[in-house]
C-alpha cells in the first residue's frame, strides 16, 4: 500500500512563500514520477508541477513558471514544492501524486496518469 502525506499548507498573504512537502511510503520512491495538482473552489483539479523519476526533468503549468519549484529527495522519499510570490489565485487544496513509471525521464501531466494520491493540504493566499 502506497501512502502519500502532504504538509506545509497554510494561510499567507500575497507575495509570501510556502513550501509544501509530500512523504511517500510503501513503495520505492525512486521508481515513481511525482506531481503536484491543485483544486480551487468551484474549479477542476489542475496540474501544477511534475518531476521525473530521475529528477532530471520537470514541468510546470504556465501560471506558476518562475514562481514555483518542484524538487525531490530520493534519500528521504520526499517531493517538495517551493512556492514563491504567492497570489490569491493560488488558493486551493494542493495534492501530491505518484506515478509508477519505467521511463525515468517522463513527466506525467494528466491526473489519470497518476496511480496514488495524497489527501491534500490547504493553501490560502489573502490579498
């Protein structure tokens, strides 16, 4: 059984930073590509950022490029999302997801490509 546990969410002001973390247990972390998604109130879940198994490839949705950075530490089974210059429109529940994948360089961007999901952590950005 694979478990993903997110942490690091909270209430911040516009322009502030937050760092989300996701710890993965139950499977070899290094065999999974990892992603962060978010769901804002009244909106569909959307891809935010992803990182390949190897960590050598990353992908971001356009609205967060230059502000968010995804990283992974295979020694700690952890994937992180550093979020800078936060905006009110970043307010959402953020979810961590894991994708079992043989291709070490591929970054999945669609929710159906992911096999496991965390429970989510709330990020609220006030103006």
